[in-house]
C-alpha cells in the first residue's frame, strides 16, 4: 500500500479520535467519516445527526461551520483557515481562503447566501478565494449587497481583486449584460454587489438578532499593519474567532466566557517536532521574537492556558499545519515543519491543551458543524 493510501486509510480513524473529545454536535461529511470509523471498529450506537446532515438556513438558532481548518501552505485535506456563523439564517463568513465556497456548498449553503464577510487580516491564505467569490457571486446574479469588513487595507484589497486582477472579467460581464436576452428578468447587476469597509476595534455590526465586535490581535510583525479577532453574540450563545495570532489581550477580551472559542494553533510546543523553523528554540523565545520580529502564532500549551484563563466553554483549534497530509504537502511545508512527526503529533497537541484546560477540546476538520440553540 502506498504512503498516500495509508494516510487516507488512517484519516477516518484520526477523525474518530479527535471527535471523541468534541463535546458538541458534528454533522455532514465529518459525521459520515466518523460513522465509517465506528463501523470499521465494530462499534454501534448513535453518532448524533444523520450522515447527510446539512445547515438549515430556515432553522432558528446559531450554527458554526468550519469552512477551512488548514494553514498557509497547500493541503489537499484541509481548506484555508476560516469559518461561517449562521444566526437565524443570516450567514456571516469569516475569512475567505482556499476551498471556502466548496465547503459551504458541501454543507448545503449556496455562497450567494453570504450576507456579511469579515477578514481577520490580509495574508494570502485568508483572502485567496475572495476574488473568485467576488466574480462568481456577481456573474451568478447576486442582487443584494454583500457587506465586507476587515482591517485597514481591505477596501484596497477588494478593489484590486475585482477591478485589477479581474479587469478583463469586469469588462466581460459588461459585454454579457449588453447582449442579455431582453425577456429574461434575472440578470447580473451592472456593478459588483459589494460594499467594503475598513474597520477598527469596536462593534462592527448589530442587528435585532446578533452583534459582531472585533479587537486587534498580535500577528503581524509590523505594528502599523493590523489583524483582528471577532466575536459574535446572540440570544443563543457566543462564538469568538481568532484569525492568526499569538496570545493577545484582544482575544482574551473577545473570548471571555465565550461558548465556543475558535483559535489558531499552527505552532507546536518546543520539542514536539524536529527539523524546520517551527522546531527552533529561537522561534519560541519571547526575547528573541522581540529582537527579530516575525508573525505571531499560538502553541497548544499557550492555547490551553488561554482557554482556561478566559473561561471558554468549548475550544476548537484550527489553522492546523499539514503534519499528516499527503507526502507532497508535507514536503512543500518542510522548511517550516520539518519531516512529518506522524499522527502522534495530534495526540500531543490535544494532551498539551488538556493539561491546561479541562473543557472540551476539538482539533478542527473541514465542514464540522456545531449548533447553539
């Protein structure tokens, strides 16, 4: 059996182990793979929602969907770190990296149903599918305005993604409209259906059903370039979303007493891996980080401590590196990760977090669904 097939064969078992500690509802594709793992092990019993469970936009309540659990470099087993929060049918999308549109579709959400999009920061892996979303949403006939928010630079990024990167397509849509069948009432808008706004700390959006607030986080080495974390509050509960960051006061405030904390965890604890930048002592020493600034990230031990300190009710770690992905993805990331440490790395991540935090801990997988009702 090839290494690739061995990895794919192990993947459902790995998901079974990770979900055993979830303490929440998993559905859709995630639930299907878990059922298969249970069946292979000869186990019986309910796994919660049906294997084909989807997000119901007509349902009252609050739902969290992991639309991407991976990190910056390509990983065919994980999309780019992102999530959607649905409150009484309103879809809030946080970041728009690789595979967001496809993962939304796989859980039953038409990407044209996104009402608001929020960016934590503008690194490539968090915006990589935004241009594709912006053009396809427009050309497919979106009529209502999508409201887009993010740190300073988001307006320019959006303008560049549509008007410059896809200048030819903007002209092409104009040509389509010029020759559109006159008897068809449905047609694309003449202008892109987006209202984009640079934002800073504070309340971003408030309706009768929910409130979205944000604070600055600690990710980018240039202090003038901002990154944001978000919190969504509703009558059903609360979700805090970190984006990429080291442990930050902003996230401590946003995550205080939150029902679900979705937080990045791409950096291993020192000693968990060998080889690659992430295994170097210099990468873990605060004093050297100050002398030689670099992007801030959070390790499992640090994340467990954070979850305990803020009294989060449930912890979901995302932005996970491709330690156990297919060989080509491991090789491409090896300058940072070194050789694959094997599947035991996920047990080490979980153990480190659980040493610090006694609530439910989940290592995110694409298309996991959690409900607050």
